[in-house]
C-alpha cells in the first residue's frame, strides 16, 4: 500500500525555494560553489547518522563544517553508501551533486585544500 500524500517529497520542485547550504572550497569562489536545498542535505545527513557514519552527519547542521582531504574522501564514500540504499530520486541527485563536486577536487594533483559546507 502506498500513499500519494507524501509524493511531493520526491519531487525536485518542492525544494526550489528552500533555504540553501553552500558547498565551496575554503578559498571561496562563488562561481564555483554549490547551493543545495537545506532540507535535502539534512535528509542525507540524518540517514547517514542512522547508519552511524561519521562525516556526512557533520554537514547536516547549521554550523559550517570544514572538511580536509581525508574527510572529503570519507564524505564521498559515505554519499555513495547512502545513495545506494535510497529509493529517493531527489536525495540521490543531491548526493551525486555533492559527490561530483568533492571528487573533482580530490582528483586534482596535489590538492590539499578544504571544502566547507555551510548551512543556515
């Protein structure tokens, strides 16, 4: 038995006017920043917390989380783990977007910067 009552939770349009979470390199360049729905990022963080993961739950709060290279790698791994368990297209897309952003930095030769995730 399913209910259409909560179908809006799986529709990207539901989150278009949300407060946002910024994801950016600590050297902050707005043109290269992500701005994602706070509710969707929080959803991923809470699911990760339920699995007792360590890094992804750090990005679900209102305080900025500054992630070094090691934490960035952990974040990518945890995003993959969580997304593989979901049947939630908007959360999966959000996870993939963060994963792509962070993984691109990890692939840079000699990159030793930080990624900041800053909620409201």
